C-alpha cells in the first residue's frame, strides 16, 4: 500500500498562543495522563497535535492551572462547540 504526501499550502493559526510547551509544565503533566502529545512532535518539539475536547474539559478542572491558561483553554473549547468539532489541533513550533 502506498502512502502519499501532500504539500501543505498554509496553516492558519491564532495570533496568540493557547499554551506553551516549554512553560506550562502542569498542563503537560495533566495531558500526559491521557495522551502522549510528544508522539506527534519531531525532535525539535514541532508538529501538530490533536487534543480531544473531553480531555481539555477534564484538564481545566484542575486547581493547579493558572487562570490565564484556563481562560485560554476555555476559549479553545468554545471554538470547538461553535465549529462542531470534538477535538482541537495545535500547531507547535
């Protein structure tokens, strides 16, 4: 079976980050309990990761996350509801 590769013409991202892989260690620890986000990242930590909304809903209930991060994740979850999605894709670079 062949696997084809297609060129990506553009990736549209938000102007501000949702979270930072280098600084939001508590978030990464919480996510790591359910998914391994590093599986889809290259050795430089770049790539596209998918996070199900149900996982994000679970994560934002943690009292250990700061309020700005919770606000950012809630904004992302609202976007999924507005766009009929059940997961979020994050481009990490």
